[in-house]
């Protein structure tokens, strides 16, 4: 939940919002039936456009992702490009499997903690900055089930996949508060109704 929390001096310090920021196909899938995001990279977006990456990333203090997303990122795009870890913020990875060797220059923390504890730990390092729920409808659904998901920012691609990983995989009531166009994508920002 967003709002405020007690600070060391007894005043209330602002807390960042927990935001699920992602892209989906027109029929609501984050990945295709094979778990791939290749379809997404065929479409153009402007990182400085409506709900674009640059402004979003600037407001984020910590992120959380599932182990499937982490493994896809490390074994796919990073390995293919020979790239380093792309995030400057600390990252919590939800997993029940043993943690792999740490990536050079990455602040990645593998955890089996409950949602409330993960968000509390993230807020301890993020301060008033927002928290990003990276791709993974299961991770977003896990946060939502715990009453911790505040917003959903989604970019909708002009592609119909027919099957795949759903946006959330759980029932949720949302309130549209912003809509736009970012090149090939329709963008929307939603508040989660509780």
C-alpha cells in the first residue's frame, strides 16, 4: 500500500507506489505460448514518449521479479548481447530454487519471503521512490493478492498472440487515470481499486 510510514524522527515519510509496468499483446498476453517476448521487439516505442521508459525508470528505487523472468533475462537478452545487468536499482528475485552465482555489478537479492516482507525490504532501500514489479503476471498477482499492488502501467502492442502468459492471471478492479499513444503502442495507467 502506498501512503506514508513512520520515519526515524517520528514524522511520516512518504512511501513509493508498487507499480506493475509491462507491455502486452492486444489480447492481453505478456509472453507468447512459448514464453517468448520476441513478438514485442517487432514494435516501436519512444523511451521519452507516453508512459515511456526513461521517466518511469527515473522514479524507481527497487524492483522485484520472478525467477522465470530473471532466468529469461540472464540467459536470453543479456547472454545474447554479452551485456551487463541493466538495472541500477536493487532487485529482489522471487525463487524457491538455489540462487545462481551473482552477476558482476548487479545488486540482486534472491528471496522466498512473503510479499509484505519483500515490499518492506524494498522500501527500506528505495525510500520514497516507487517500486517496480517487473514482467511476470504471477508476481503481479502475488503482490495484488497481498493488497500491495498500487498501479498497473501497460503498453498494448498491435499484435494478437492467441495464447501465452496473461497480464495478471487474477481478478482485479482498476481505474483508468491516464491514456496515450507511444508510437506503435496504446498506453494506459491504472490505479488498483481495493
